[in-house]
């Protein structure tokens, strides 16, 4: 492995335009690009033969996915640091990437924005997981245990808060007093460890609305 001042890089994507765009970008920025592939098999062969420092791979490709390549590299103790570029925002893929100790995970729509930061971070041995991805699927990273702290009544109130209901409307809807709603809100903020700002609970409820079934 070369010293990572200017790491050797291979790239692979089964979309010719995206592959060309990424290749042109890296060449223009003077990165040490040593190969590119148009499917998973080519990508894996490049990794085995060229032993690049970093492999930037599309997560879904013919013959072998980026995840499968990462799995094979891990099994064979190949030291190439894998960076996955994806259109997908599913929790399962993200978690799988984390389990495989993948070094980078970025969204295709922000790839050119984030790729430089990603490479600079990865070459120091630190992983880079897209902040934009975390923001977009932040909802799925909520541990269920956070919601398990809440009583059924508190969950109902949180769901109504997410629907932009006022304390007065919530009180009316649940046939409880305004003061009881306020008390519940205060308890929820404490249990979720939120800052007691005006909109902190509303923001949290909106972000995690899909969990409030």
C-alpha cells in the first residue's frame, strides 16, 4: 500500500455517464486514479490486481454489488478502503455498510460535492459517512428504545404534535385538560433528553413521525 499522501484510487459504476463524470472529476482534481470498471466483477478484479488504497464503488452493479465486493475484501483481508456511492437511503444498507467497516458511504446526488471530503477523510484512516444521508434518513436511526421510554399517552400526544396540533387542540382531542397536555409535553422532553427550546419537541416529532404509529 502506498503512503496515503495521494492515495491510489479505482472507481466502478455501471452507468457510463456517472462513471465518466466521476473519472473526469478525479483526474481534474489530480487524484491518483489507476483504474475504472463498469461492473462488480471488473471492480473486484481491479482491487485484487491493483491493490488500490481506495475503491469508490456504486452500491448496485451487475455480477457483484458494492456490498458483496466489500464482503469479499473483508473475508480476504484486502486492505483497500471501500467507499460506496448509492441512490438508496435504506437503513438496512447503511447498517450493512457499517457492519462491514466500509470507509465511506455517500449519496449519488451529492457525490461530487462530498467525494473530495470523503477521500481526504478516508485517506487518514477515518470513515466518512455522508451527513446529507444521515439527515435524509435520520428518522430510521432513531433507536426504538427512545420511544419505548414513553407511555402510550405520551406517544399519542407526540403523534398529534407531529400533526401540528396545538396544546389546546390536543387537550380537546384526547378529552384531557390543557395543563395535563403541558405536563405530558414536559415529561416527553425530559425522557427524550431534548433541549427545552420552543420548537425542539415539534422538530423531533416531525423527524420521527414514521415511528409514531
